[in-house]
């Protein structure tokens, strides 16, 4: 998973061991229970800062009481190591805020 422009196979994605993330067609998705709108907003801000730093931007939906995240590398039409790396960072931000993946998410 070292080439950031290489599209990953479903088995390579599974081997990444991402907890709370789903493979849906050519995307990784997760929903996080924020419980409070302000927590969701802080979570989105942290994701945004990390996305800017990585120059790799997810699709985000902030609602009460959750944040939905979709990752995909649009330039290759699928999931790359950039998505795996950002998913891990997003999961770390969630853990730091006490935010959990919502029921229905699988690893």
C-alpha cells in the first residue's frame, strides 16, 4: 500500500484493519455518533485540518447527532493508501473526542 496513486483491492483494504469503516463500491464510509452538535463541529474541523495537510479531501455530512464521512481517491476512481491513511487519522480524531462509529459500520 505504498503507492498513493495505486488503486487498492478489496483484500488490501480489508488487511488495513479499519474499525468502523465500510467498503461501499469504490468508497470507504463511516458514520460517527457525536451526540452533540458542537462535538460534531469540532470533529469536522479536525478532519478538515488533516485533509488540508494531506491535500486529500473527504466528503463530510454534519447533522445532529452524527458525522458521515466518505473517502475515495477521485483521480484513480477508487480507494488508495491516501484513503486508508486519512481514515486512520479520522478514527484517531474520533477517539480523541470520545466519538464512536455508529452501529451498522463494519471493519
